[in-house]
């Protein structure tokens, strides 16, 4: 559950592989959500007409592409590319730095999709997107709204089951994104301990692709912290779980357990050193 090292490890071989193809590959390395296959993958059709740059540019960035891309990596080009690599290594210093530029503050996670579930005011969607950009440096992609799935409706309490919403969301992470955050104005709930149906602010995979949170409880018992600010903090909290951050005992940390009460969130104003260390932000 707490193993933050998973996303950290995932990126390592990718980068290592990219380094080997600098700088000809540089143009092919996608800037942010690097999941798209290299555009040059249409390999030089026939015989090895080798100007070294051509071959280099045609080589798909193997490490940067998912394995099921089916790039022609075993074609004769591979042999030729080895030669190219040796050539380009000499002046690769600067390009190597550029290739190592992280896509966000969190290794291995570049893009988060925000999925409005039902009607969600634009300012709430924007508050969430802004919070995720600012805290984690993510690219945030706001998806078109979809209705809440009927499968998640909990008739006895007339509200929506968060774990079933996450089941729904998990299969909807768009190409090029790493996480999906569902956002709704409806009340959501889940089972907590002995309580069959406990109203909550949000629920997340830890770590994993999906989380969901609701503005419903952010609007209740508002004192000093406005609902939109509460929502920003909930977003940071839930997406933090998807990155592998467990609940944090530090008073006032964003990852403190709110226990379903928005008032708890009002005191959460920072990400503490323990959590930052888990994200690899401090040694
Ligand atoms: Zn939590
Ligand atoms: Zn913390």
C-alpha cells in the first residue's frame, strides 16, 4: 500500500533507454504525457540507405513507448541504429539533460485526467485542475462530462457509492494520461469499519489509477475556508493517495485523514516533510 517506489522505478528504464538514442531522438521524445508512439515509427521502407540521421530518426523510442505499440524494433534497422548511437554519443551531453527533464514533480506520472461526473460547475473543475497543476506539476486534461453510472447508485441512502465510481473510472483513463480523478457535486459514500454506508469527501486507489471526490460535503458548515479551497485540498489529498501516499499523522498536512468532515480539511494547509519524502521531493 505504501510503496511509493513503484512509480519511481517505472520511469527508470524508460529514461535509460531514451538516453541511448540522443540527440537524433530528441525530437521524438514526447514532451509531457509521453505515451504516444514515436512519430517516426514508419521505418525507411527498403534497403539500408544510411545517412545516420535518417536511421536514428526512424528508430522508435523503444523505452518511451508501451510494449504493445508493436514498433518494428526487430527489423534490420536495429543493427544499423547501434552504429548511429555510437556516433551521436559524443555530443550528447546537452541533449541528455533535456531528455532527463521531468514531466511533472512526480516521477513516472505526467498527466491526470479530470472527469466531471454529471453537471459540475466550471469553477469547481478549474479549482481541481489548478490545484493538481500547482501541487504536483501535472498536465491536467479535463474530459467531457459523463453521467454517474447507475451501477454506483445506492438506493437506501439515495447517494452514490464511491468504490463503484472508481470501478467505473478505472477503465476510462485516457491514452497518454496516468491517473483519472472523478469529480461530482453528488453525495458519495463507502463502507468504513462497521458503518455500511459512510458519507465521504473522496476515495482513492492507493496507489492506482483512479480516485473520486465530491463537492457536496465541501459546501457544508462553511466557516472561514471557502468551498472551492476545500475542494482544492480534497483533490490534492485524493490524488496523493493514487500516488501511493497513505494517510499522514501530521496535523495540518493535506494527507491527514479528514474522516469525512470538511472541517478537518480547513486546517490542512501544506504537504508535510514525511509526505514530500515519500514523493522523493526531499532526501
Ligand atoms: Zn484519505
Ligand atoms: Zn504528511
